[in-house]
C-alpha cells in the first residue's frame, strides 16, 4: 500500500474520533461559570461587593459602591443577577500592588 493510500485510509477514523471527543474546554461548569472562573466563581451583586479584593479597593478609595454596582450591571448581560469572577493574580511578590483590587469577570 502506498504512503498516500495509507494516509487516506487512516485520516477518516482520526477525524471521526476528533469529532466525538467532547469539547469540555468550552462547556460551562455546573455553577454556570466557564472553566477557570472558579475563585471566587459565581456571585450575586451582594457577594460581588463583598469580594475581598473589592472590599480592599473600597477601603483604599479605588472603587465606590456605586461604581462597582454599575460595573456589575454591565457584566451581567443576561440580567440574571449573577456573574463569574476570577482572581487576576495570586498576589505573590509585586503583583499585590498592581492587581490587589482586581478580578476578571464574565457573565454567568
């Protein structure tokens, strides 16, 4: 069997197998957040305002409750009262001064 013919015979099963593998990276977790948005994860507005980094930002004067509430409303595109948060950094070394008040956010 020629090399080209062997490749033609082997390719269809490989393509079929690739299509059957579930695409877990894009699937939502049971909590409604995509993988990676797990710390702190799915939160309501009250939990969003009480998140440790937001509290630190409020205390330092970096945020206002009104500003955080408005931002929550923009992130919550589905208007279901829930968003997903992820800490931007582990706050090791100098990252605390740059990222100490921030979370990544996405709609749940």
